[in-house]
C-alpha cells in the first residue's frame, strides 16, 4: 500500500472549455507511517498516565504545573485540571517546603533528585508522605526548561517507621 497526496486541477483549452485534468501525486507513505507510530505512542502514554498509581507532573522553570497525572485525584484528592497553572510547592506541607525547594533548585541546575521524602497536602487538609524523584527537562536550546516530578505514596511505610521508632523509644525508657 502506498499513501499518496493527490492534487487534481482542471485545464481549459483555447476555447475555454475543460479539456483535461492535470494531476500531481506525491508519495506520503513515510509521513503516514510516522503519524500512526506517534498516535500509538500517545495512546500508550495516555494509558500509562491514566492508570499509574504514582503521581507524575511537569513544571516550567518557575515550578508552575503544566501537566499532572489523573492519579493525583486518587492519592491526594485534587482535581488535576485545577492544579495546572499553580505552583507545585502549593501541594507541599510547610514543614517540608525548604527541603523540596532545595531539591527543586538542584533539578533546575540540571541534577536528578531521587527519593526525597516530604509530606504533601490532601484536598481535605491532611498530609501524606511521598517519595519525590525529579529530573530536568531540556529545551530546544539544551538548557533546562522545566522538570518532570514523580511522587510515590510511601505514607504507610513512613507511619510504620514512626510507630516502630516510638515503640523502641518506649521500650528503651521502660528498660
């Protein structure tokens, strides 16, 4: 199968009547194949983004959310559409804001960050422990243009560690 872009133009004779048609046929098979591959890739990405349990978002250089995965509604209760255009630090609990801001500035300077623990705010005002990983996004000029951030819910693990530490402290005091 060959895909073609066809342009047909009617041609008039000296008397002004339509005499024949001129046609131009351009092979666009490779462009169609590239577009189909792109559409498959978009569908795969959308499927992953809509069904992942981790929260993933993209920010610009100022930390403003440009896109956020739908899982933010399941994990933190926020409507993803309402978060686009807001600063990502608005989701961070005030006690962890300095740590997250420091990590973000390293990412903007071109470094990756892995496993930074911070509490994020839920829509109801609660807090959930998240493990934050981020990497810079390069623009067309190869300078950092923003960041991609992944948040993994580690709330139950962190609470278990805190409970264990408390139990160990009580045991130590009792002994």
